[in-house]
C-alpha cells in the first residue's frame, strides 16, 4: 500500500456514489490524467467502504457527500473508525468551514462537483493521500511522546511523593521539634517540590491533549463552587501581594456537565497567571449564564500583553514578561493546557489585553453540556 | 480507648514507611501489605478501621481488592480510600462501581488525607 501511494505508482481510488453520471465523469477525468495513474472502483455508499472486504485496499475514498452538513453523522462515524484511507468529499454546496476545520471533521479535502476537472481532481487526490500520511505520522509521534512523558512522569512523581512526605514529616514536627530557620527552609523545600510536581503534571496534560488521549470524566458540577475553590487556593498569594480576588456571579449556582478535575486544572492556570502577573489593583472573575452559554472571564490589572506576543499566547512553552516580585516563571504550558481542556469541553477561550493595563482571559462553555 | 487501625496496601516501601510514621504520630495503629493478594488477606484477617489502597499493585490491583472486600458483608463496611498516580487515568466510575469511599492522587497533601481518614472512620458503622 505504501508503494502504491508514490506519485509514479497507481493510486487506488474508491468512489462512493450512487450517481451514475458522477461515476462516469470521475472515471473519465482520472483516465485522462497523464501525470498520475489511478485505479478506480465504485460502491454506492460510504458505509460500504468501512466493510471488511474493502478495508485497506484503497489509498483514497471519494465520497459523494452532497454537503458538509449532510455528511455530519457519517463523517463522525468514519473518523471514529480511524481509517487509513484518505477521504475527499465531493459536494454540491460550498462548505461553510475552513480547510482545517474540515480536516478536524475527518476529511482530508473537499471539491465542488461543478469544478471537477481532470488536473484538479488528480492533484487533489495526490495531495489528500500525502496529507493523510503526514497526519498519521504526527499522530504516531504524539502517541510516542505521550508514552515517553508518562514513563518519565511516573519515575519522577513516585520518588517526589516520598520526598514530599519525608519533608512534611519533619516540617510538621512529627519527628521532633524544629526551630524557625529549619521551618522556613523546609517550607521552601515543600513549595519547590510542589513546583516540580506541577511541571510534570503540565507536561503529562499537554501530551495527552496533543495525542487526543485526554478522556474527560464528566459529572454534574457547580462551576461557581469550582471557581470559589480556585479563589481560595490563590487568595493567600494575592493577599500577600496586597490585592483582592473578587468573584461576581450572575447566579449562586451554575450547574454544568464537566470533568471536575480538568476544569479545576484550567481555572488554576488562568487565575494563577492573573495573580502571578499582577503587581497591584485586583483580579476579578465574572461568571454569567445566558440561555445558551456559560461565560467565565478572569480580568487582571497586571502587565498586559504586547500585540507582538498576542498570537502566541496559547502556544506551548511561551513565556512573556517578568513576574512582579520575582519567582517562578513556569514552563509556559498553563494556557496551552487550559485551551485544550476548554476546547475538549466544546468551549472556546479568548484573550483581550492592553500592555501595561491588564488582561482578560475568558472562556465560554455551551450550556448544552448541562443535562 | 483502643487505637483505630489503618491498613496501607502499597508496593512502594519507602512511601509506606513515611505514611506509617505520619499515621502512627496521629494516633493510629498501622498495618502494611505490599501487594494486592496480601492486602486482601490482611484486610480479611485483621478487619482494620480503614484501608489506604493503592491501585497499581502486584498480584491483584486495587480495584479488584476493593471490589472483593465491598461485596462481602463481613468486610464491606470498612472504608476504603483508593490511591492513584496522576498518570494512571483514575476512573471515578469504576471507583464507584467497586465501592470505594474516596480517592486521592499521589503526591497528596498529608493533612487533607488525615482529615478525610478521620471523617470516614467516624462515619463508618461500629464493628460488632
């Protein structure tokens, strides 16, 4: 199959269409092409392409899908089967989504039937096959990275847990009295153990997100309670810096179906960043629920982000600006992890910022998550 | 008053040693087992007041140990806290299915765990 995918070899094409006219046009177009060689077979429906006797015989499936909207459920099913063949949609109606969005849905490309021409169809098929191969290579690399990170994570976190407990035993005076200096040094040790732990957790999270292996364990949670917990976690640090963290919610309780631990993880990064990069003023968190969506906005009066850095803000290993008062910089993974978690929940995240004045990071979650 | 007894089932011996020190200092008697089969046997023999049960264990995993104990009316009332590592993808549905009373992720906050242990022991039905 690999050899068949080279440009000079024949590419095996399966046309899934019940329209004899389209079948005739496609076969004629591909037979006229001199640059590449195609072997074309046909079937009536995309479902047949999933069946055992068709499996792995083809490099690419051309599917007479009519429109992207009509293709919806079948595309989802196709994507879930993780087929090795490239998929190109033949449409009557122009798609309303971008090429990247179409790729996310499970198809490598799409073409309007009225634009069918030998050279274009041929080129599209070759590119779709190549694109599929590259996508699969990346997926395999992401899986490998995740396994590597998991292994490293376990080897670091197991002894780290022992170190943490050992230090805690002395710090908590379980093994005898300690003086003030010893307490102070042990507190620093504990804090930095937590810092290492957080780095490892972030690496595991981002690797899982990139390998599409972060499974959400959804349950009914109260978003207001989760935000309150996060505020409690960061209030001591904010108080030490001399500013409050305020929570304003449109309702006392906002229920949602979500993975509680993951949502707390995302909130921790967002609120933690707001506190970390604010020297004075305040951090304010607003929760609103409208009929169709729930929005959480975290606004700070901190450093802000320059226009140059804004496009990179949700990327991995991105660090901008200095931390007021010095201290941990972090690895620049927190926002990438938060974005991944929010998007996995079907939501969107965005940022507005003015350099020197502060930033607002906000995310919305569809209310359809509830119930 | 007799000391409450906690059984720790974990194959990381040094971690067990640290946890045992903390629990002893908090007034508990500590029993230990280093694999799932021994943990199950010890729980059945000793009937501790609470079990700290690691999930990834040699010979029999924590979920199975928990399920076997909870299914048996002689041991089913013993509170069980499942202990997992962050990279193990703990399944809360499976945890509930096997009857675990709570779960914690390593490395955990010792004081929070102690508070939970105290609460679960207090709420557990008295032994006959």
